[in-house]
């Protein structure tokens, strides 16, 4: 599989940004190492361009008539290789060359056909969609692997998605414009589209893992058989007798929940913590939304059930850096051949040895969906998060966006990154 052409640009005028991105894409398509006949485009724009989304899609579709399928969404920030664009007008696109019988674009207007056997799926969703969790679960159940990757649109204006299948001619698409709001859209992939995906967390546990012993809806009133509020205050080493200090610490605290129904571990297990010291991918981080002194309870922004595991945690930049480096290294180690052909090694070491894109690496392109609360500021500087990805993974084609929630498997995460790479045959 050849490298996927991609481009990105920022400019106050969307036509200028589109022109710059198209110039990059066309230059790459003229190179032997890059795909020359792509049919699927992934398009991400910042919310500065949301009002012009239809014009952008129409323009790019006209400029790239060979592209019959489009998918994407809007973000407060967007990502590309080694760069992120926050709070500025920008767009990025990647052109994917995949077997035409191995992917299908879908949306609420053009649902996924029952005859297509999905193995995995890239998902873009509107966070205001009713029963979103159930829809994500249903979509995951329709894939053979049960694996979804993607995220929720994030925007200060319009939350929208791009979805065009078969150049607007697939059954159900009709005269739809290709720009949608609400629901789910994305791309389902067949089993011959090889993907490797990892979830990276950004929070560090500050307590042991507790077991939820009494809960009602989103309020836990007992952890390990003790009043939940008392357990939290003890873990955080604060007291309600000093309310200002306690409130400051609680506001900086989140909870990590393990939803695995078949996990039988007892209180205090460390199974949710990986070797970098922060949470593994089975843990979903949620906000503390209130305290209930009368019932000695703690309210969180998710439904709670007896038997769940819960740990208090805080966002931590060093843990986030370490875990992002870890998942990139795991992907690279899984794909890097033990022995490269001599000509491949020569090409890779001739200049910029560590980062030069090369098909021998086995990566055709990558999609990175990160939390809108992460990005450069959390990692220490502009584009710092994407620079970590480049240093660890290499200089590969990459696009993505900063989401209002991240999707991996059938879970909706927060404060995470989901990195997925398309690999060779």
C-alpha cells in the first residue's frame, strides 16, 4: 500500500487554505511512493470555516473529481503531521487509496447497507444526539471486530459532519448536500483494510482503585462499603472544614471508571493502571459534577452501577506525554519489519533518517483524534502533542481533529487520544 497524499493549511480565506492544501496533495501524487488513484478523502476543518463548510466541500470535490467518497467533521482544533491548528481558520485532508469493495461511507441519510460486511469503522458523531451511547454500541455490534475509532464534533458554532458516498449516487444519498448535523456518520472498512489503533490516556490516578458498593443513577454513595464522600476527601487529603481548599482540589479531580462487566477484581486492584503509571484503555474518565453531603455521596457525569471500579485522578502532562510515546512506540514496533531491504534502509538514512516517510515502514496514513482539552498547551507548547507523535511514529501522512469526546471500540472517552494507522497489505 502506497502512502496517502495529504495536505493542510491555515488562512483567513478558506479558498487560499484549500489551494495550499491541494498543492501539497497534487505534488505528492506525482511521487512514486504516494498513491496516485485515491477515491476516499478524509476532510477536517476548524470551526472558523463552519459557515463555509458546504462551499469548501463543493470546491474540493470539483478540484478532485477522482474522489468519489468524502468523510470528516469540524473541530475546535485540527491535526496533521507534526502540526495542530487551534483557534485559527484551517483545514486538512488526506486521500486514501483503498480497494473500492473494502469501504463504505455512511450517514443518517445514507445508512450502511446490510450487505456490506464491516470489520472496523471510523466514526464522526454529534455529541447532542439523543441516546448517543446506544448508537455507538449498535454501530460497534455491526462490525466483526467490534472496533470503532473517531470522535465527537467540537465547535463553537456549527457541529457538522461531511459524508458523501459514491459521488452522491449511492442509494439513499439522493440530492443530499454532503454536509450533515446530528447523528453518526463515517466510513466502515472491510477485513482487508488493515488497521492498528491505540488509546492514550491523559490522567494520572491519585488514589487506589475502589469498588462501587452503593450507587443510584450518577451518584455513588458508598465505595468499598464506606461513605463515598469520606473516601474521596481522605484520598485527596482535604477536609470540608476548609471548604475553599477542598473545593479547589475537587474541581481539579476527575474519576476513572472501569465499565467491564466481567471484571471480578476486588477493591484496591491496580489492573486499570498501565506501566506508564496512568490509566489503561479500559478506563473511562468522567467529571465530578457535584457533592451530596446529606447522603455522603459524589455525583459524576456518567451512569454508575454497583460493582464498577472507580479511582480518583487528575490530568497530568508528564503522564500524558509518556503514554502517548508508549502507544506510538507500540504501533511502530508492531509494524516495523525486523529486516528491511537494503534499498529501503538506504532511502531512509540518506536524509532525515528517523522521520522520512517510506512505504517500508508499513504505514500508509494515520488518523489522530485527541481531546479538545489536550493539544499543545497541555503538552508544553504549540503543536507539542503532534510533535511527540512524529518523533515516535515517524513522518507519516496524518490528519485528525480535537474532539468533544473520543471514540474507541464501543466506548466514549474524555481526555484521551485515539491513534489509528492504515497499514500495508
